[in-house]
C-alpha cells in the first residue's frame, strides 16, 4: 500500500517536472522568436533609413564641398575624402546586411572574390574614415593653437601626401583578408551551407583573438585617445578666443573678408568637435563587444539570440555616424546650409 502511494507521488513529481520543463522550453522559444523578429526588424526597417539618409546626405556633402571649392582648404579637402569613405562603408556594410536579411541573399557568398573584397573594403573604409577624422582634428588643433605654424604646414599638397600615406598603411594592415578569408562550407566542406569567413583554424584564431584587438586599436582606441586629447586643447583654444573677442574693444572695420573667414573657421572647428565626439561614442562599444563575443561562446539558444540582438543594435549605432554627417555639417555650419539651399534653388541672404 505504501509502495503504491510512493509510486503515485513519484509519478506526480515527474509529471510536474516535465510540465515545468515544457513550459520553460515554450517560454524560451517565444522569447527567441520575439528577439529574432526584433533583429530582423532593425535590419529590414531601420537600416534602409540609415542607408538612404547617409548616401543622400554624403552626396549633398560632396556637392556642397564642390561649391565651397574644397581643393583650396585642407579641412574641406579632408571632409570630401571622408564623405566618399562614408558612402563606401554604407554601401559595402549596411547595404549588404539589409540585402541579406530582406532578400535572404548574402552578397559575400556569391564568389570567393566577393567575400575577400567585401571584407577588405569594409574594414579598410571604416579604418580610413577614423583616421581621416583624426587628420581633421589635428588640422583644427594646429589651426587653433599654432595659427602661424598652420599657415606654413597646412597645404593641400602636404595634406594629400598624408592622406595617401594613411591609405597605403591601412590597406596594408587589412590586406590579410585576401588570404585568410574566403568561401567555406559547413565543417570546411564547400557546397554545404556556404558562408564567408576564416578558411582555417589558424586563421580563425587570428580573426577571433588577434585581429579583433588590432581592429579595436585602429578603429577606436587610438583615434579615440588622440581625438579626446586634441579636442580638449581645441575646446580650450576656442574658449580663450571667445573671451578675447568679448573683451576686445578694438576691431578691424576696414575689411569684412578676414572676420568672415575667421568666423567660418570657428564654425568649422565646432562642427568637427561635435562630429568627432559622436564618433567616439558610437565606435567603441561595438569594438569592445566583438572582443567579448570572441571569448563568450553561448551554447544556450536564448543567450545566443540575446547576444545577436545586442550586436545588431551596437552595429547600427556606428552606421548612424556614417549616415548623419551632413546633419552635423548643416546644423553647425551656416555656410554648408546656405550652399545646400543654393543647390535646391533657394535664394540665400548675404
């Protein structure tokens, strides 16, 4: 009688345990499904907005810079390069993600060449964009702190040489994609769920545990450190200049051209100060995440989906930097806004 009672109790406990496990699995499945829907929504709905705004805005940048005769001023020349680089990042990076999630087509898996070239161009363009921005901040640092030195060193020819040197160095750093990455199948077998990635375990180790640190330093940490320090000096110089302007009684009235040019330069400096600050805030989190992701391999489906959802958000944030440059330029610099209105046929004042 006692044995029968124990069997009934055990059966009841087992039934409850199974029911609880089933409920947990159902709950987890629903959470995973909801997270995947959210991830898909970000790629299919948010990314096209960033792509359209970014490409349209950067093309407007190019048109405005042409009207401002970018080839005559070093900061405008660098902004011109930056606009082209940002368009490249949006087309090769964000557009690829959008096509993959919307049309279930991974452009990188079309051929071995498309895999290698796409990865190389994306990483190179992102790195180059970072360092062109560094060049811009250095330009403003010299302009605000050493104006007489600036007149001697800030020439289009010297700036072109520096931009070309950065181009060659960064291309060399990212050249490894041409032999470390390519089309591979599941378990290394081609033709079976092909993907674009590291070709061998050694290259996998390099990509996951070595290059992620190189990428963090080149894309974020080193530019972050340089720009943060120089931005402080630029901000202090602008503050000093503002105090000097307010306390100054004597002002030249013979020429309007020099004050206008000085005013344009100050606006440009403030604009770049804001732009570089936004860059610092948007690029560091994704670089740190990629390193964390290398060491934190989730086996649990729910945790893995949460990580992917987090990655999507962190990836979209830096892409917003590449998309919104025109907004910063037009908001912080009146000359940009006036030239933009000219392009669309609106009359400008002054």
